[in-house]
């Protein structure tokens, strides 16, 4: 593979000690920015997870068939595709910060409207509105954090968004269980999202613009001020790199992503987006009660969703700790291998009779979720913020996000139909095949971006997939 040997030679693996030093030396404001933006990730997680607990209640209230049930579940994903289309252009024109502020308002409005839905049509329409915020924030949050983070800890800070997503999913499962147990129904499940939406709106009013967005607007004094605030030790060096990068990229357009060389970035981003969904995670997140019902798990069907949410949350933590030490690709390989193995076992279990496996099916599903949370779940969002050059990050991240939500929508609206058509075993085996294909794709098309300045990714793609020699110095600095 062109440039791979050069890539491996130049990447000096940061030690645990140097990573801890970088964490210690980073100003508190940098962490505050990342944490505040990550509330957008929590809302993303909450709004995709909440449907799992509401699913059976909606089915009863609206008398849903399998087809209309899939529509009710997938409505938020339809909106997310739209949000993915508009999120990148909004982030480039109005700034990452103001786009997140606007999406916070959409989250709040969508939560209120969904809670007062009076029928399936209005429910679907209001969930689509919420989905617009989900899709836009899913690309803008990692973009904003990546552009506000020092290079040595960029991976961990961007994956903080995934911790927030997983936390949002877990919170949605806990509240679903609590509201259902209290007999309050599904409406407060959706209305609860107003609180974090309000917190995000207030928080973004107090945050700074991304220095890269400021630089692209010619506001260099403001960019210098932000860089000195988030990374005082290397602020001037990063500003010099940014100025060179902006000057070199003047006059470019999104069409450059389709040209030879830079096309590799688009292939990497869109390919990861599709594979993240085709390995089947959202069949578990959206249809947990249904899957456990297939396995004969008794009791309150919402209780297993809490197990799934807890595992999803906990296993993001080792990714945050190690992504800037062992690199992105190693975590991809470990997680996808584990997911593929568990999907094969699920297919076997349902083939011979899942009910006889008892808690074994639950254990397999939880290991699958752990591997997903350790790897492709957070790493796709990180890579979508890293593999595109500054001038094309909005367009590239938008294309990747649209592909991701489109694939998510396709998997979600076909899961029950696929089970009916080919059976439970082959449904999970098909997802296992995609896990194996994902490993091959990452080996062939995805670069290792650990420790690389965002400004160097441009030259990586345009110079034959070789990192510039200055990359080693940049990393060591």
C-alpha cells in the first residue's frame, strides 16, 4: 500500500508518560470547551436511545404494524440525513460554535413537539425535526473539538463526544425504565431532552470560536488569542501552520474531494461511515427489547437496555485512555474482530435455539456492544474530523455524516424485514461479514492519524499517501 511504510516509520508512539504530561499541561479551558461541546453528543445519544424504551408503548398507542414501527423508529434518522447535509455548510458559514447553538434550540423545540404528538404522522414529523439536530451536531461537535484541541490529546478529547453519546444513551434507558415503571408513558421520555438542550445553548454562548474557522475568515488576532488560551506552549507554532495552510488552500472548493489523491480522504471518511452502521450496532440500540424477546429473556423488557447502555458507556473510557498511545487502527482491529466473533456466535445461538442459551445470549450481546464502543463507534467520529484537510473538513465531514445516517436508516428500516426474510441467524451473519470487510477496508484505505497535526493531512493525501517529514517534528514538539 503506497506510503504505508513511510507512515509507520515516521509515527513515533507517544509513551504513556508523555501523554499524561500533555494532559497535565493542557489548560482547563480546553477541557471545558470539549466538555461543553460534548453535551451535543449527549443529546445525540439520548435522542437515538430513547426510542428503544418508547417502542412498545408507541406500538400500543398508535397500533403500529412492523412497517410503521420501523418508520417510527427511523424517523429521527431521516432528519439526521438532512442535518448531515446542512451541518457542514452551516459550520463553515456561521461557525462551528453558532451552529451548535442553533442545533441546541432545534433539540429543545423537537423534544417539546414530540412529547405532545397527537398521532403517528405528527410523531414522525417532530422526530424528523429532532433528527436534523442529531445529524448536524454529530459532525459539528467532533469538528469543533478537534479544532480546539492540542495535537497530543486530540484523539482523547474528540472521543469525549462518544463518551457523552454513550452517556446520553444510558440516561435515556434509565429514564425510559423509570417513566415506564411509574406508569407515566412515553411522552416524558422525549420531553426530558429539553434540559441538556438548554445547557448546551447557554454553554455555547460562553465558548470561543474555533481558531481554524477564525483563520479562514481572516481574523488572525482572534485566532491567536484562542490558540494561546487552549495551547499556550505551542500556540504560535500552530498559528504559523494554520496561516500557511489557509494561504495554500485559498480558492478551493468541495469538488476537490473528487480529484485523484484527495479522493482518498473521501473514500476513507465515507467508507468508515458506512461500515460503522453495516456491522449492525443500531439493531441492538433500537431493538434491544425485541432481540431479548427473541432470546426468551423474561421480566421488564426495558431492564436489559440498561445493561446495554452501561456497557456502551464504560467501554468508551479505555478508548479515551489509549487512542493517543496505541493509535486508531489498532483499536479498530481489536474491536471489529470482537464484534465479528460475537455476531457469528449470535447467529449460531439463534440457529440452534437461542432460548436454550439463556443468559449466554445476553453475555454475547454485551461483549459485542463493548467491542463496538471500544472501536468503530467512537473512532469513526474522530476520523471524520481528522482525515479531511482544513479547507475541506466541512464538506468532507458532511459527506461522511450523510453516508453514516443514510446507512443507519437503511439498517434500521430493514432489520425486522431482514429477520423475516432470511431468519435471525443469517441476519447476524450478514453483519459479521461486514465486520470482516471493515478490517480489510481499514488496512487498505485508512491512515493512522495519531499525533499528526491537522494541517499535515492535506499533504498526506496529495503526496502519495506519505506524511510530510515535518510531521515527525510536529509530533515531537
